């Protein structure tokens, strides 16, 4: 949390220093040390902000298609049960189980 606050602080200071550089350039006497320090502070500030960014929530795009095509389930993982219904048939007993549209069992 502290690293993120320091990153925000450095970014704001960098914006102020870059503003001073552009003001000095507008006045006709550019101070390139302001430009250099502003760019360095901006790099440090945004680096700290990006390093402490929280993880994004899981994507909900195409959740219906994923569910229909048999991808990862959208909800919590199903409870483990001892039924053998979901296991494929052994090769000696007839090979692969029959699958319908979108990979579902018939």
C-alpha cells in the first residue's frame, strides 16, 4: 500500500516538474534538467504503480460459449463424487464415449 502511494506521489511530482519545464520552454529559456528529472520521476512513479496494481477479476466474456463448449465452468468447481458416469469407457469396452453437439455426452 505504501509503495502505491509513493508511486502516485512521484507521478504527481513528475507532472509538476514537466509543467515547469514546458513553462520554461515557453518563456524561451528551456531548463533540460527539469525535463530529465520529470521523465525519471515519471518512470519511477509509473513503475511503482504498475508493480503494485491489484490483479484483475476473472473475465466474464464468452461465459455462455465456454459453458456450452465444455470449457472452464463459470461458477465454483463441482463437488467430487464417486460416480463413474463422467469417466470415459475403456478402449476394450467399446472405445470413446459418444459425444453430441458441443462435446456433451449423449
